């Protein structure tokens, strides 16, 4: 079952999905071993605007930050204090 693309009401024509190829590499230092490739040449199809996908995008980037932190102790040392602060604030808010 195919779904029809949403119509652009201003111009009366159908919007086509945007297809992009995305690669994400994080460098945590000058050495080649300090490169962490999170995604390589992955094709993404976006049929709507970025606001529709914002929660999915944020979940991906938080997960990617965790993957890099677990692979690199240097990065983990940088983000661990901030994560502890966020956890404490959330705990205070729920009590």
C-alpha cells in the first residue's frame, strides 16, 4: 500500500520526499584512533519537515553521544559531570 505525498497547499502540488545520504564521524583527538564513525553513507528519506522528526533526531544524537563516551574515556570524563547534574535535577523534580 503506497501513501500519497502531502500536498503543498500554497502551490497546489505534491511535495516529494527528500532523500539524503548521511555520514557521522566524531573526532575526540588528533590521532586516527580517536575517530569514531557512528554512521556511514546511510540513506535517509524525509517526507515531512524537521519538526516532525525532532524527537527521533534528538534520541539518535543522545544515543550517539553515549556510544562515543563509552568508546573514549576522554569524552566520558567531559560529559559525566553534566549527566550527574541532570540526573540530580530530575530526581529533585519528581520528589
